[in-house]
C-alpha cells in the first residue's frame, strides 16, 4: 500500500510540475509526456522513472534520499545521499546514492549506486 501511495505521489508531483522541470530516465519519455495529458502515466506504465529533489520512482518502484538534491549545474559537484528503495511487498533496501551534476552536461543527473552503469535522468525542458 505504501508503494502504491508513493507511486501516485510521484505521478501527481509530475502532473503538478508540468510547468516546471521534469526529469526522466529516458528522453523518449519527454515526447510521451508532451504528447498528451496522460503521457506521464503512459511513460510510467512502460517502466519509465521520474526524478525530483527527494528521489525517483515509477509505478511500483520508489527510491527516496536525503538531503534533498539541489539542481545546480554552476560547477561540477558530487553529493552523497542516504536513503532506501522499495518495491511491492516488504522489499525495502537501504541505499547510498552518489549524484553527479556536471556543468558540461546541464540538465543531466547521474546517480551512482555501486553498479557497473550509473542511472541517468534528463531534464525534459532543456
């Protein structure tokens, strides 16, 4: 239930942020979101994820972290955040997030999770 609520929260915050910056893990999601009023739901239902200052997620997957991320590309910076990821059922995994904001790639957020490839999010408004 908590995951479902968090998923609706992510989608609702995306709806509210249509005039603000929207960060997605796949640039094709930007076109889907812009194409119709339910584009964010279409994108999420296909596994697309959204990022905001407190975490990222999709319909059945959510990661939260603290402190809140400041979207500022004025200089290269790596920040470290603690938090957790959760899936449906009692699946909560503690997580350490190292986040890179590079001024040579404004609008791109790179999240290192200790895996081979980092997770990337892109600003749809750039």
